[in-house]
């Protein structure tokens, strides 16, 4: 996927949102596509994708993708026995930052 300078591109280009958080991608009519958003290097802690139905000629859509930007990601864990798959009560679970 070619990286394009600026916030405007066409199908199969990778663009960068502008200061207002917007980007524009031109998609030919009749082609279903998937929109990917990956701001990992831009201060968010999530990415997203959205499948889009084919556009009709001249159609425009505005999509809003909201991503977490704080330490707001949550995970849930269930500790079970490898052999019996029974739950194990009292297990300590934590999350740590990777060592650099």
C-alpha cells in the first residue's frame, strides 16, 4: 500500500489524517472495500477497520472512527487448569509495560 503525502488519496493508498483528524480517500463506484485506521504511532492505543459496501457513482460518505487515546483499554482473563479446564480461584493477574 503506497504512502501518500497528505490527507487525500485513492483506493489502495495510505494517507495521513490532517490536523483536523480528517482524511479523504476516493473509491471507484461498485467496489466494496475495507477502511483501516492504524494510529499506533500517533498517540492512540487502538486501531480499527470497517467494511464498506460498494459506493454508487458520485456518492460521498462521512465516517467517524473513534479511538481510545488514554490508558482506557481493558482486558478480561479467566485462569483455568490446562488439563481439566476448570477455573482456578485466587490467581494473581496483572499487566506491565514492556521493557525497553
